[in-house]
């Protein structure tokens, strides 16, 4: 049933492309079911050549021919896009927005007439189909609309449903989170270099360790502290390393980082 839906993507940039990849690789959507519009002719040519999708420079045309329209433009571009597709409002069974900070109320007001809206916050690992996405339904979105959004974004990773009020926290945690992890891996690499490892070897070890630990955690029901305890023997190397991280306040710092990013997301959403 999902496979029969026509998906229209407005904005074929980084996130738009990640979604295209995910939808096609999931095997649930074929190229004839996905159309893309973008303001950039170069981008449309690239999408057309790379993924063999139909592309248009007219957002309204894509909106008109779609069962689900995904708005994947920058937040500051959203006003223009809503104005352009508003005329198609009778033809918009479901509008999904991935724009950070743009509220469901803004989109509902921009489109009018009780259009079902689902707001979504993905992150960049969606590019390698390992994204973490939160979804929240608007006042006209029913369980079928939420289920549709879930299927679409599960094609690029994990999906959780949250209240819209928690979207800023999601932005501070999983939206910005990949950057925290890159910083962690970069520091781990430098630490290896400090201890005499070559940079390429230190990088490979840092990235693989982060990925492996994440995979183990994802495949386990254990509390994260239990996973940590499994490799922390009395008086051993790991507890010596952990003691340094704890005395440096790593836990508290991460909490502050997420709190600051959440607050910033709130501020940007008000602009
Ligand atoms: N990247 C992330 O980590 C991430 C995570 C979660 C959510 N998001 C959200 O995803 C959205 C897209 O982000 P992105 O990184 O994919 O941005 P992006 O790479 O800039 O993609 C947006 C695309 O839309 C095009 N565009 C601009 N105005 C348009 C219009 N009026 N009609 C049609 N297309 C238009 C842009 O063209 P030009 O380049 O020529 O302007 C660009 O190709 C943003 O709202 C962002 O908040 C991103």
C-alpha cells in the first residue's frame, strides 16, 4: 500500500538526497513514485542523472501530483515554499516537514484548510541509512499519517514519535549529536597520536571503536552502565581511564551541551 503512494520532495539538497537514497534502497518505492523539485537547476540535473527521478523546478507541480509531500528546504526558505504550494492545498493529503525549528502551527497556518502535517527531525547519518528521526503529528494528522511518516523515515534509520514540545530536545541531542561524536572521535584520535600511533591508524581505531560500541549498545537490552562495567575490571586500564573522564566532568559537560543546544533551537524557532 505504501509502495503505491506518490512521494513529492521539495528541496533536493543534503537531506533530500539522503531520503531519496533511503527510499530507493528500502525497495518499497520505485523511481516512478518519487518526484523532486528544487530551485537549483544543477541540483535537479544531478538528482535526475544519479537516481533517474522526474524533477521539476515548479514546487506546485510536484505538490499537485503527490500523495505525500516532503518539505526539505532550509527553514528560511519555508515561507516561500508554503506560499507556492498553498494553491494545491486541496491536493495535499499529507505534508511532512523536516525543517529544523519550523513549528507545525506555522506550516498549518501557511497552508490553511486543515492539511495534515507531520513534523520530522532527522539527522545526517540518514545519509548512510543509520539516521535517528523523531516525528510529531499536527492537529489534523491521524494515526495513518503518522504511520506513513514512520515508514518513510524508517527507510533511513530509527524513528521515534515524540510530542512536538520535545523537538528542541531532539534537535539538541540527535540533531546536533553527530557533531559531539565527531569531536569525541577526533579527540580519541589525537590521544592515540599522543601515545605514538600513526594518525591513520589512530583514526581507524577511534572510528571503529565508536561504531562497534554503538552497535553493541543498539543490539543489547542492557543498561549502558552495565555494558561499561563489562569491560571495567578492578584496578584495570579502563577504570583508570574512566576516572580521568569523570574527574574532568565529561558527563556534566555533555548534559550542558545538549541543554545549550536545546535552548538555542528554542530561540531559533521563535525567529
Ligand atoms: N542537514 C542536517 O543535519 C539536518 C538535520 C535535520 C533537519 N534538517 C533540515 O533539513 C532541511 C534541509 O537541509 P539540507 O541540509 O538538506 O539543506 P540544503 O542542502 O540547502 O537543501 C535544500 C535545497 O532546497 C533548495 N531550495 C531553496 N529554496 C527553494 C525553493 N523555494 N523551492 C525549492 N527548493 C528550494 C536549495 O537550493 P539552494 O541551495 O540553491 O538554495 C537546496 O538544494 C533544513 O530545513 C534543515 O533544517 C537538516
